[in-house]
């Protein structure tokens, strides 16, 4: 009897295939988010037919979607065949505390997919491709397409909002008297910080359209009476003499010359004994799986900017006469980089 032929180990190839088909999963998760499947499952397990009836979709196609996503732990199959939420699926609910629904919807948007189709150009040239594709910079493009901008900022806001509690839990903000949040948008982070620092005053700095929805956010947190809103950008003259300035996901949006201009702007405004708190992804070793490495490719493609390692931040800060005293990890992917004037 002849020996059976040796079977080649194909596990690595199929693991790669799983990654290659990630775009299919992106679309599947986005469809579930748009239909609101997680929302209808929030009250308990349902059959695919029941889900389809509530969200207005085809029962068989809905079953096939749920079956696929259950294989990736987005949903779970009960012994009786009904589908239920998992912790991951729960994050697709629109009202979940750490909802990623906005990001799921953004990642399937045709404009974003068209952008990502040009990553090869950015890798070849080292330059942002969006200005070449769209004929304008990223922020100009978003301003010219308000529908897409709403989807884009809601998606990015999903990630940003999920970082507030971990940041506030990782650092003692109560030591400061006045905290200036630069490019702080709707004020969610500043509201969280001031809730932990009841004796501190806050200043929210951002463009007028960005702070338009800040008052109800600050009011809901019970801190509106301690916050002054000043409209401007991180390149304009900042409120002077505060003992804490916060930059969250700001520097990673700009090439080095603009980063240095922002840091020098803070250096000119900060009190002699003040503290700059930079909240960013801090990249580690080349083999580390980190969301910051993925965001870094976004920045390359859209803005020609980048994420940085801690040594790169130390070098950047030194050029602006600021010294990093420590980097504090949080329970989410961002770190808090503490720096002081020199």
C-alpha cells in the first residue's frame, strides 16, 4: 500500500487570506450597524427572521450575515438557533457607552474606500495622496462635503469618546488650577477632566463650528459654569499663563514644521511651572500590534502626517524647549505624555 502524500501546512496562507478578506468583514459589520441589528438584539436573542422583520431586511440574507459575523464573535448563536449580542456586538449599539457604530459606518463609505485605494501612491512617494486625488487638502475636502464630514467626524468621535474615561482615570488633573484644552471640539474630554478636578477652571479652544455643540455637553457633565469657550485654532495665540495645556490627537495631524509651531505656541503661553499634556498613540516596536500603526497609515494617506515613538516625541519637544518628564499608559491605546518648559 502506497503511503499517503504529505499534506503541506497551509495555515499561514489561510491566516493571510483571512486578513486579505478583512474588507469583506468591514462591509458586513457596517451593514449590521446601518440596519441597527445590535440595537434590536439589545433586549434579548432573536431569530434571523425576527431580526429581519424588525430592521426591514430579507430573512435569508439576514441569517447569512448573522452567521458570518457570529464566526467572528460579533454575534453569538444560541442552542435554539437564535442570535444574541456578544461584548463586541454590544459596541455596535448606537447608544453603547463605547459605541463603535460611527466607525463601522465610516469605514464602508465610498469616499473613504476610494481614498484607501490610493495607498500604494503614498507608500511609493511618502506623501499624502488625498490632495492629489481630491484637488484640495483633507480639511478643505471635508468642508466641501458636509454629508461625508458628518460621517467622518462621527466615526472618529467614536474612538475619541471611548478614550476619555481611561485618560481621566490614569492621571491626577486635580493638581491644576486652569486647564486649557486646545482643539478640544465639543468638550467631552475637558468635561471628564473637570469632573475629576472640581476646583479647576477650564478653557475650551477650537474653531466656532467645532465648539458649537459644546454647551450641552458641558452642561450635562455639570461643569459648564467652570468653562470658558474661546474660538481659534492651535496656531492662534492661546490663553496665557495657565498651568495645564492639553493636546489630544492634535500633533499627529501635522508634519513636523506645523507640530513645532503648535508646541512653540504652547511654550509661549504656558506658565513657568506649567505642564503640557499630550494625549496620543505612542508607537512601540516594529512587531507590536497596535491601533496606532493603522492610524499612522491613515495619516500618511490623508495628511502626510504620522504617529511617533516616545524617542521621536522627545526629540520633537526638545526643539520647542519642552522636556518630557514621563509617559503614562492608559487602559486604552493612548498614552499621556507629560512635558514641562525648559
